[in-house]
C-alpha cells in the first residue's frame, strides 16, 4: 500500500489515481505523517454497496438492527408482508 503526503497528492493527483487504478492497491494519504484518508480502487458493479457500507447513517441503522435482533425484537416475515399488503 502506497503512502502519499497530501502535498504530493496535490502536486500529482492524476498520477496517484492512475497508480491506484493500475495496481488495484490503495494509497493512504497523510497530513503531517498521520493517515487521514485513503484512495481505493473500486469495482463499478460494487460501487453502491461500497458507498453504503461506509455511510454513517447506514452503519448506525445496521448497528441498531443488530441490537434489536440480538434483543429478540423480531417478527415473522409473513406478518410483515401481510401488513404491507394491507397498506397497499
């Protein structure tokens, strides 16, 4: 994995992006030596999943759902589907 300073990224953005795309390996961008972001290659078919998986609202909802499931707050799918049919 390449490490690139933010200054180098500013000077050579296209080169850094080209390298990530060519090698398929991420580049970690640093500020004052500390990592702050990563430039990662993406698969066009997996783009939406990749974005959603890192979105704070999505992650919060998934954590809440996991907690509800662990606490036994579940309903049979048939009940949910029947409720949706009633609303239609």
